[in-house]
């Protein structure tokens, strides 16, 4: 599908940039981890998380699920900035491609089946507002849990050599659990917020059309 000859549609552009992001993340992982990928388990986990986020974004782009793309693009961008003095230069191309993918996905607009389901049974303004408030509350609580689990105390203990076995033994699993719960709440709340603007966007376009 194209908008004009040689010009890809936003959906096609999102798919192409997401595929490039997966390739770039794989190349970055190879460059950073070769020849001993698990010599430092923590470092390997950060690097492989970039590959995982690129794959998540690609799934979102190919299924036209924009929240998945944003959920992968934003943490990758944050990692590129925080790791500027170490892995940031390798992560930056992936982050840029994922941000492009998110922008293209956003421009692609609602999926036809979702649009039809919204228009068939449109929610009230009150329902949209309540769900938006619930999403904001979930994001707020989730952020607090992430702070308690990952910032107020360390997730991992120190190892003389950061092998996988030592990393697992020194992990503070209670803090990991609180952090994971917080991240889940943030994701759920973010999805609720995005969903309400998505619904509002569909209703507004239908009214203007």
C-alpha cells in the first residue's frame, strides 16, 4: 500500500523502520557482547533488553498496535541517554529507529476493526474521563512502586565477578517483584490513557467526517 508512487504509507514505513531497528539491535548486541556474551551478566541483560524491546516494537508495528511501539521506544531512548558513556552510542541508532517507528505508527491511525467497534458502541464522555483518571492513578501508583523497588534500595547485590550465577544469588527478589508490579501498573495505566485518546480521536474524526 502506498500513498503515491514510491512513497510508503505510514503503516508500511513503520514496519520497515521496525525491521531495521531489530537488525540494528542485533548488530549492537553482537558488537557489545562478542566474544564472551555472559562474562558480565548485568551488562548482557541490559544489552539483550534492547534486542527484546526492538522485537516488541516490531510486533506492535506489524500488528498496528501503537502502544506497544511507544512502550518499547521510550525505554530504549532512555537507555541510550543514560548509557551515553558506555553502550549509548550503540543503542542510539536503535532508539532513533524506534522513535521513527512510533511516529509512523501514530500517523497510521486506528485499525479498521477497532474503529468499527468504537463507532458501533461509542462510550460516553463520562466513561472516557473515568477510565482516563484510572489510567493516571495506575501510572502514579506504579511509578511509586518502581521508586520503592528500584531506586530506594538496590535491585542487586555486589559481586566480585558479575557472573550469571552470582547475579542470580545476589538479586533482591522482593525488590524485583515490587519493581515488576510497578512497571506493570505503569504499562496498564499508560495503555488506559492512550486508549481514551484513541477513542476520542476516532469519535472526533467520525463527527468531522
